[in-house]
C-alpha cells in the first residue's frame, strides 16, 4: 500500500449517508465538487499501512468527530447546491 489520504474515503462514505436528505443537483460534477469542498475543510489523515488505516478509522468513530464531519459535508453540499459549477459559463 502506498500512502493515501484516508479522509477521501471517509468523506465519500459520509456524503453517501446524507446526500439524499438535501435538495440540489446529484450529477457527478456536483458530487466531485462537494467532496473536494469538504476535503478542503478537513485535516488530512495520510496512512501508509492497513494498520494505520484501521487505527485512523477507529479514531473517526468518535461521536464528536462524526458530528463535525456531518457539519463539514452538509456545509459543502449547501455551498455547491447554491452555486453549482456546471452551470457557470466560463
């Protein structure tokens, strides 16, 4: 396993859990924008082994951490829904 940011997986899972509770576009571009926005507002958790990944995942099961992540992803959903980039004419 090479190094990777575990937050990418965690944010995607959280988005999948809550996305249908929000109004807005559900296209792939908006999904990617939401993930990027949420990741830009989280602290990266880079791991290099399966053991490190398991430890970081266990750490993320904390109720306070879970609530903070829901807030970050929800805020990203609202921001992208209010200004979807696929509608911008550049």
